[in-house]
């Protein structure tokens, strides 16, 4: 990720001044980094104004390259702005106020464990290699646009494979790049106007040689990670209460262009985005911890929640994931676009900054340099956990089918869940009770045709009981609990 380089190769010295004038653009960036670049390359940056720790600048393409090469360890280090006026407005309103913080819970144990068991390392590896094989996905190339169009087709085919009529995939055209972003939407059932978003950037860069920018880790790995997490949700038939959106952003490498335009549009339309997670580089295991949560320009509450997900689901065993924290910088990745608009955003990264893949932004950022997506699998599991626990499963997706077994008896009486399947020809071996918000309340093995189980203190209301037969068929019935 993160380096904006000249599009034109300059052969004639007489064209240098003209090209320099054309290649300047406006941006906002860290005040410290702007001052350091002004010392390092005074002809490549103009400091327009500063406010607190942020600067509005006029920056050249060469300056953006030097910013990454000589000053920053990671990221574009700036956010592209359309005009001097916009850059000044941004630094003057430099607040990053959170629109609203949601109280997050952990309740989807069975669903999460089912989904993360389905994460497939081979699928991730094949997708990374497929994206690498475009040669370059730089934002203004034909192959960059083709990669976006092909990803849309891939996501549509994936949804069709699992018969997901609740899924829509669209291309988002942008003002400041010819490359579109790709957005997959899973419409929520009971809370469709509340959005949970995960994303990564689809474009790649390779210094001054944009014809050879494989971008396997940066960020084919992130796109493959969120795609595989989504596929596993489909395979498990996960139906969300909140709307989920999976985003592949265009033109991150030139200043978060795609994500910034999308986040601005959502904010202008008052879209209720509950939480955002960014997956930008997941392939390289460079630190003692598996995941490093970026703590600057992210939301502390959401970061802590994601850590609690790992504590709950990944503390030990085959799904173990360890984590720590690290700092990035201004304009580090697409999460910053959402943070700037007041949305809660988190950025789990592949390593501590400085320990990450040193081959990014070069022709050497290829899959065979690492040759396994084992590290990305851990991020795919975290992505799935994030989506399931915040979007929450819809218990109605169980599909009430009482008419299939009309004589089965299921009810709650005097603190006991009582069942009778003696009239059925099927053999049942598992009984589950769900609340209407999708929370699993009871799970018991069934060994007899009749029986009863003690129940926790259930509140009054409607529940859904699900009986699973030995051949995998499920019969569900509504149960009303009264005072």
C-alpha cells in the first residue's frame, strides 16, 4: 500500500517544469511528516496551513513517493483532497468525534464456531495468486479496473452458489480515480438500516514501476481474507439481523481515494454504520503476536471489543490467535476515512509496524515469497467473528416448519423444557432453544423419545426450539413462555 508515483515517464528535460506543475495535488497529512518532507525535498511540498498535528499541503507525485521512502514506514501517509479549500476545511474541523458508540456483546457461540471451522486456507491462497496474476492493479491501469469487474463477478457467483437472494454486488464509480470500488451487501432482516462493514483495498503499487505491482500481501491478502470469511458465512447459511457490507476499495495507494469518497457519501446521507474493520495486509507473520491492532486513528472501544472476541474464541486450541498493539500514522489505510467521518473503525494488522512485510510496494510482493496463507486464515476467522457478533444471527432464518412434524410436543412448564417425539418416525439427537434475537439459550443431547430439561430462568416471550435428527434434518417450533 501507500505510495503515489508519477504516471508519466519524463524523457525530455524541457517538459520537467510543466510535468511538475501538473503532478501537484492537495492533501492533508501529519504536520510532523510534512515538515520533515519540506526539509528533505523542499521543491516537492508546499505547506499551506497547520492545525494542531495536521497539515494542509500541496504535494507532488515525487514528494508522495519520497514521503514513503524516506520518512514513513507504512501507508500513503496522506489523504487526497480535491482542492485547497477542502484541505483547509478538513484541518479546521479536525475533531474525529464519534457519531455514536454501540454496546457490543458476545452471544453467537455456536454460529461463530461453525463458521470459523469452515475457513479454507486453499481458497485464500488461490485468490491471492489470482489477484497477483493481474501483474498490476494500480488504480489508473486497465488491469486495475478489470480486477474490480472480475471481483464483482466472483462475489456474485459466490452468492449464487449458496442461493443468497439477500445479496447484491455493485461497482462504485469514483470522481478522483477511474478504478471502481466493489461492494457486496447482505441485507439485514430486522435491522436493515444498521450497517456492519469490513473492507480492504484492491489496488496495488510498486514504486515507480507500476507495470509490475503484484501486491500479493498488499493487499490481495486482505481481499482474499474478507472474501473467504464471507464465503464461510454463506456456507453456514448465516442470516444477519444488521446489514453487512464487504468493500474492496479503489485507489487506496494514492491517498485513500475510494474509501474516502464512500465514507463521505455515507456520512452525508446519515447512514448508520455501527462498526468498520479494515483488513489491509494479513499474509506476513513478522511479530511474536499474530495480530497487531492499530491504536491511532481507530476507535478504542471497537479495538477492545475485537480483542475480547479473540479472548473469547481464540485464546487456545486450533483457533488460537495472539494479539498486541501498534501505532501506524496519518493516512495509514482505509480505516482512517471512516474515522474522519465519525464512524467506529478498527484496523487489525499483520504485524507490529516495522516488523511487517518489507517487500511491499515492489515487484517482490508475491505469494511465493511466503508460500502459505496460514497467517491470513487467522484474520479470516477474526473477520467472521466480527461480522457475526455485531450483525447478529436472525433466529427467524431457522424457518419455522411446525407443519412437517405437527404431532411433536415441545413446551416450557414449571421451569422445564418438555419434549415428546414418540409419534415421529424420525430419530432426534439434539435439542436447541433460541431467543428471538438469535441467542442460543439451551443446547441438549436427546437420547429418548420423551424427556425434559431444566431451563435457566427464561424471561416471558417467544422462543424457537429446534430439534435436529440424526440425518441432519431440523424441525423448529415456536414456544411461548408465560409468567
